[in-house]
């Protein structure tokens, strides 16, 4: 299949630079590789979003089941200070 594509000047310059670098034999190779990378990125992005949604659902289930407690920042800081003090003595 043959296709003509119009690119803004800055993108055309980038394609030409990639060809000039010797990494690609033609502008078509640059565009094909860019599309492969884009599709790969979309796949990873979709998987990341699915994992995030699953993590949120786990958190909501924990909340509904009463397995969460209010965050006590002062207790966390006290524990951290105690641990740091113990490590500095060692």
C-alpha cells in the first residue's frame, strides 16, 4: 500500500534526521517504527490502567470490609524516628 502523509515542518525535519543518521533507510521505515512504538505504548498504557483499576477495587473492597484504619501521621513519624535512632546507635 502506498500513502502520502503531510507532516509539520518540525516533524519532517525529525524524520529526515533519523534517515540521515543511518539508523533508517527511508522515511517510511521511520514512520513504521514510530507506529510500532505507539502501538506498544498503547498496549502498556492499557495494561497499566487495568492494573490501577484492579488496585482501586481491592482498596474499595478493603474499605467495605472494614480492613482499613485512619492514617496516623504522628505515629508513623514516631516509628520512623525510633527506627532512625536505633540504626544510628548500631
